[in-house]
C-alpha cells in the first residue's frame, strides 16, 4: 500500500534541474538503497541527480545534521 502512495521520485523536472539527495549507509530508518533508487528514477525523467552518502557512522538524524549546511547554502537568499 505504501508503494502505491509514494510518488516522490516519480515526476519530471523542468529543464536543467539538479537534484542532490542526502542519505547515509548507517541510516537504519531509510536505507541508502531507497535514495539510490530514487536518484535512478529521477534521472530517468531527465534530472541530473547526485547522491551524497553521509557515512556508515551516521544514523537518520546525524545524516540530516551533516546535510543541513549544504541544504541551507542551496536556499535562495531574500533581498
């Protein structure tokens, strides 16, 4: 049932969209295989994807903490 409702990676991005997905081999909540599968699916729809592995010592929360600075730099700056 969850698979039928999961459409996160099933979309066609606009032209020249770059997508970076953050994950960790140490994450026991969301296996990095899910992230790699999503990257392949998005690439199949024309996105340029990158998977960043935050390490074998990173659980789900630590993976987020390590990814946060990169995410913050990618956000647009209000002027």
